[in-house]
């Protein structure tokens, strides 16, 4: 950790230094026992600025955490970009090493680490653990596009969950586990993407009152999802997301069941 908020102690930054400098409040009525050198004052101010950058960056990271469905390297890159942006607005020029130190500490605090591979026999877990590296790279591109163009991050999240669900089902099938999907409407069985115009949105949306999900079903009725994000209009994301909304097996899995 860079600094303790309560003790306000900072690392001197000197090689092999073992001591820490304590910052004494300026309104203290007790006279100091020794005179603080100019170099020590400089280090204290530097430490306070570094701690300020850490605290502000950590607060932003907690408010807008990066999603676990993209790989750790990309998540750290997003964090570094955020820290650099906050540093630039501070009016103080931080060194690359200082920026890296803040990024590394926040990455630890935010637990930005690779999630373990999925286990089809586990009683609990995340569908995102079944995503492969190529899946995460595609999702990272979609997520970055949404950030850069202020389009829906919810769309990326739905696509990520849908793909994770599909990879989980795929892993179950490959492990020899039988898989069946409940289909409440007989006329939706084996529905292809070319048949989406015939769907009754009202019937499909009875399981949720979410306006967002209803909007997705309306998009599906018109033939395509996520039109504001070109990275999500690929056949893979369209397949897994429409299948999730319709409670069906993705088309690429039907042939192996």
C-alpha cells in the first residue's frame, strides 16, 4: 500500500531506506524536537501528492470497476489510463514510476487478477470463467468501443454473459453431460436468426419487467441486436445473445448435442 490514511506515513523512496517519515499536522501546538530538513519537507509533500493521486484513483476505480469478462492485462491498461487522466488533471507532473506504483497498488486492492478456469462439476462459479482468451479479446474491443463512443456498456455485459453461458453449456456437453433447454413455446423451437421477425415480443417478454430487456427483444424482432456497437454485431455474439434471450441453445451448439 502507498500510504496509511490514518497514520499518514510515507516511504522515503530512498534505496534500502528502512525509516518512514511521519507527517506532523501543521496546527500542532507541540514544538518539534528536531528541525526538519528541506529535503525531508520535499519528500513529505511528494508523498502527500502521491497519496492524493492514489486515493482519487482508487475512488474512481471502485465507482467504475472494469469487468471480469476481459483479460487482466486489458483491465490494468484501463486502470492505468484512468490514473494517468487523473494525474494530468492534478496539475502536478508524476513520474512514470510513481504512476506505475499507484496502478499496481490499486490493481491489488481491486483484485484485478485472472479468474480460475471454469469447472463444469463445481457447485458454484462464474460463467465468465469459461470464456477463452479469444472471447475476452473480442469483448475487450467491444467494451473499449463503448467507452470511447459512449454507447451501451449494458449491451457489452449482456453479450459477455450470453457468451459465457454458451461456453459453459459447450463445456458441459463436451464433458458428456446431457443438456436440454426448456422451450415454453413450441413455435420457437429451432428458431433461426432469419425467423426473428415472426416472434411475438409481448409473449417473449413476460418473464421480465425490465425495459432494457424489452428493448433487446424489440431489437431482436427487427432482426439484429446491439446496433450501436459493431464489435457485437458478429454472428457469434448475435447467436449467443439471441439464444439466451429466447432460452435456446446457440446455433453453433445444436449440431453437437
